[in-house]
């Protein structure tokens, strides 16, 4: 009996010490926040491809009938839209405008058409709907196609799929393409995620590139042509930027920021998006219908406090996880009927505190794995959607493997194990 008491005392002591040595969420956050760096005071002057074209290479488009593929991001360094600049120039005929997903003015989060003429503009066609590739009729009489859209450096951002379809149409009609380069907002020297397996090619994944692919849109266009990733490739020219270099963040430049799409309000969200967009392949809210899409995620059945503690234990570089409750609502033009609309969701706020160290895909996959570990009865994986976003079925297969829960080996699991040992003895 004395021996049994001694063993029980030892078990309880080990359990107590294990609990005491574990750092709290607040301790972990405090340590991370010590690493926050001061934002840059001096910004780098950058001219986009549009600025260079208008200020230094206007002869390239003089006398041309032009088709322009653009949206609200196609502005010059003073914030003036490209179509206004082109319409004001002599001997340049802006014949037709094409818009990608979300529309010419970034005004929609669903399919859009332009059945009625827009005042002071030439004919406008949407390439996000029943027609995603310009038809010969739409391009009739066009001498040159100009592509000028701000991307965010993620493979499943559909603007770059539109680029490929436009290039195919141009090749078939022997119309040259001019891409006006713009920054990769989240640096163009960092690559993350798997290559797309072409068996899973779709509108959210057209090229065999990583999820965070690490080029500017002009560099990507050149790669597409060089690797012959399209059924037909056109004569391509790219007007490079001036002042840009690969390790720059967009907000380290003098360029004005415009939301590239309704749910990417800032550069911080653009950084988080490549990883957290994977939640679109689950029944977990990715924060659409709030003011912080992708930075917040949750569901009614999640315990944000426990999940934040578990995610912080992973000590992922450059990030901390904070409990957050929110209620998604429909926001016209931004989020139409989001997941768990008007329901209280408990979950997490992602706080990036060292963005040069932050690993977007590592965070996204770690979040999904923890959700699977702690909520196996609640989480639903939409396999087709997740495979298209990931670019293959390898993530889904990994998630489907059965494992002994990791938290069994925490202090509680150790206690149970030792007590069972006592009983056996």
C-alpha cells in the first residue's frame, strides 16, 4: 500500500510539473511581440509598367486599336485609371475593355455582365461568367491586347487564369499581347506550396506553379510562353517596372494601394490568403462576411481558446493565434451568403508579427490539421474544392490518415498511462 501511494504521488507530481512548465498563450504571444520590427520610414519609388508605357514608351501603342484587360487596380502612380489615360491620348483607339472576376470596378463577388453601355467608356465585356475567353467577335478590329491587372502572387487568384485565356485567344487570332508589369505585393522572391498537378487543372489553378509562386505577373506571363503552358501562345511583350526589386513588399513602395478584390483589403491579408484560402475547401468560415476575411476563421463548434493554445504551441514563425468570436453577415459586393451567416462563430484571429518569417502555406496546413485533430466529427472536407486549391489530392489523402491524437501524449495522457501501469502492477 505504501508503495502504491508513493507511485501515485510520483504520477501527480509529474503531471503538476508538466502543467507548470507549459507556457500560456499570453506568454507565447508576449515573446513573439518582442520581435516586431519598425515599419520602413522611406519608401521606394516604383513605376509600374503602365507608368513606364505612358511616360516613356507611348510609341508602342500609338496608332493602335486596343483591347484592354483591366479592373479597378489598373491605375497609374497618381491613382488615375488606365482607361481614362488611354482615352485622353490622340492617335490611340481604346476599342474594347474586358474585366476579370469581381468586375471592372471590383464591385461584385459573383458573376457579372455588362448588358448596358457604361457612360464615357467603350464596350465592356466580363470574362467571369458564361464567357471566360474573349471570342473572335469581341476582338474584331483589335491590333493589340494590353493586360494591366494587379495580382497578389497566389496561384488560385483567378486574374492570372484570365491572363492565360486571353493569351490563348490572342494567339489564335494572331494579335500581340502587351503585359504591363506590377509588383507582387507579398514579395516576388518567396515560393511556397506544391506545384499544380495538371490532372487538377481548373480556373483556380491553370499552370504547374506553386501556390505562392514568387513572380510578378509580367514574369509569370513570360514563363507561361517559355514553358508553352497554353494550347496556343501569342507574341508577348512585357513592360517592366522601374525601381522594383524582388524583396520589396507593396507597402514599401510609393504606389497607391487599391483592393485587388473585395476580400483582400490590405497587404497583410494578401500574405495570409495563400494559406488560409484552403479553408474554402472545408465547412469552416474563412472570415468572409466580416471586416477581416482570412485573418479570422471559425465555426460555431470551435473552442477558440483551446485551438489558439494548440496552434501557438507549434511556434510557427512570425505569427501568433488569438481567440476571436465573430458573426458573418452578407455584405453586398463583398460576401454573398457567407458560411454560418448570422451565426456566432468561435475561432481565431491570425496576427502576423514578423511577415518576412511568416510561412503562409505552413500556417494554412497547420490550421487544417489541428481542426481535423480536435474536431474530427465536425469538420467537413469538400474534397474536389480542396484538391483544386491545393493542386493535387495529396493534402486530402494526408488528412484522411488515421492517427492516435497527439494530445494523448500531453500531461493528461501521461497520467492515464501511468495509472494504468499502477493497476497492471
